[in-house]
C-alpha cells in the first residue's frame, strides 16, 4: 500500500494541480524580487522577499510537493528513473538554498593600506548593550517580522533589574536635530531655529553656536553660519576661503542681539539687525530666511522621522529606545551604527545599534591597493588588492592578489574585491565583500543530479531503449 497514492491529502500534495500554481507563484515571487532589487537595493529585496519567513516556507512547500510527487510513483519503474533523479536534484537545490539563507554569512570589511583585520560586518542588525564593565549583550534587531511599535514593543529584562525597551522602528529614517533647553549640568550652546525657503529649497534646521557638528548648514551652492560677530569678522579678515560664494551669516552681537550678513556672488552686503519671526531676503535663489526660535542655552537633540524607501541605495534604519533601572528612566533615538552612553542610578549604560560582527578564523593584511585607469582619463578601469592571509593557529602567512574577477577562497570563506575609497594622503581604503555559503555544495550537487536526471529522461524516451524494453519482456 502506497500512502502517497491512497491518502487524499498526501496525494494532493504531490499532484500536478498543486505543482502548476506553485511554479506560477514562484515565478511571480522571483520577478517581484528582481523588480524590488533593481528599483531599490539588494538589502531591501532580502528584507521583503528573499529573506522572509514566508519565502522560506514556500520553498519548503515546493520541496514537499516534489517529494510527494516522486513517492506517489513508488515502486519506480526503469523508465521513471530520470523523473525521480530530476526531482531529487531540485530538492537538493531547494535544501541548499534554505541552508544558505539560515546559516550563511555575507558582509563587508574595509582596510586601509598597511592595516589588518579579521572582523567583517554583516547586514543583519543587532542591538548591543552593556552595564558598567559587565559583559556585552546583544539581541537581533533586524525586525523582519512584526517590527516593534508602542503597543507591541521589544522588552529586554536586565539581570540586575529594570528593562531595555525598543518601541519604534523605522526601516528608512531621516535624522532631525532639534534644540532642547539645557538641563542642569549640561553644556549648552546659544541656538537658533533657522528657516530657509525658496522655489527650490525648503530647509529648516537648528544651528548651535560653537558646536563642531551643528554650527553651520551646507546647502550645496550656498551655506549658512551661526557665529559670534567678532569671530565672523576674523573669518572674513582671513579671506573667507571656507565661505561659499552665496552665504548667510547669522551673528550674535556682544550685546546679545542678533544680526545677519549676506554674501551674494562673492560680494558681502552690510551687517543688518535681525528679529525673531521676521522674513528677510538673501538676494540669491529667491531665498527667504527667518529665525523662528532662539534659545540662550540649548543642546542638540537627535530624533528621526520615517522616510519612503530610497531608490538605488540601502535604507538607513533607526530605533527608539527606553531604558529603566530602579527610579531612573531615559529614552532616545539611535540611528544605524550609532551608540549612546547614559548614566542610570550611578551606573554607566551603553547602547549601540548596528550590524552583526562576525569573526573570521584568519586575518587579512592589506599590503597595497592598485587602481587601474582608462588611458588618458581618470575613470577607474580595474582595482585589486595585494594582501596576506594569516592563519594564527598554524602560524602561516600567504600572499595573494584579490581583484574584481579573482576572489580568495580560504577556510570556507570567499573574499571578493567590492569597492574602494581614496584618502587625502594618497592611500586607499579597500572594501572587501566576505561571504560563507554552507549550502553551496548542496546546490552544486543538486544541479549535477538534476542534469543527470534530465539526461536519463531523454534516454528512456529514446525509441531504441523502448524497443529493448519490449524485447526484454
């Protein structure tokens, strides 16, 4: 008795009626994944198609269909040999794909000439935290399924009491800096909220006088500064080389009043008084400026707003966290590859949000990066890296060259030449793509088995073989 023939459910699982719609659905899913990848990026396609639980489940269901279909014909006849082998090959390919998806690694490592490293960053996000000098803990934070929200947060209970909570996640976020009145003990800066509007530009941003990151605003063809009037005069006296041809200087006078000066096509206008809430014309790009708000002592507060998925680049994610220990509680935002250090009840608390770090079993030392250019141009034609790969356990050091078409295969990992970045001192940062695919031999083996099965299918359809079978009977 063959259960795969007699049982109605198993019979349906292996039927053509189920196989045909599944093949059609698979074609649609692969087409959708290709469109998403070409319109956005590979990470977006992985998140919404290839890396989802339902895509993995669909591959498993397809494998079950093939398995039930093969066993429904048991015991197999000789002429069914090709059919069975082909199905086995496809099942092996599907199994290899699932192994790669669940156990494989894929990331990047960037090295400067003369530098060595053995840690690459995977595109899987993690949340890291550490209390005082305790052990560093990490939690997966890709949030592919049910991202955290205020009514469905991710709550991590801390060993010494309290909790760390993530209650908001944006797959693609834009950082917004706001001015917040400085609290007791905080170093504050004079701050203004500057609003710039024209038919081409709509920009509003807080500027903090004396802050290294938020003291000026770069708009491409124009720029804006917030400085003390005396410092601004010194800048102009030195030639104003770092001031663009079209620029705005919002100035804090020695008496505490605000003033402004406009530079138009390289020529500076007069210094004029500025009042909060009043529009002023700059004379370039029909730009109007206005200081909406002013704080005497403020600190920059970073927050994030959700943005549509970008085209042709990776999304920049962000999370909102809340951490509580005893009676102390703090919250804030973290962009990808950012960290924050807090003090809670007299203990330091570090939180970081970034890629998973994977340790290679060997070390890569970048000796020299080579950039080839098209003759007579500055257009890159090729790039390659001279490296040493070092096995610490065996104490061996082997030279190798990695180029765009010549990867390094070592200890189960493949290292590709991905890209590069020039440095001001003439050196280069070489970016390597590092991957480990534990399912690759299943996929290769499945492909070979599938081809053999197809050959057998054509062989048994050969008239000569059919005649031989008839004569044998």
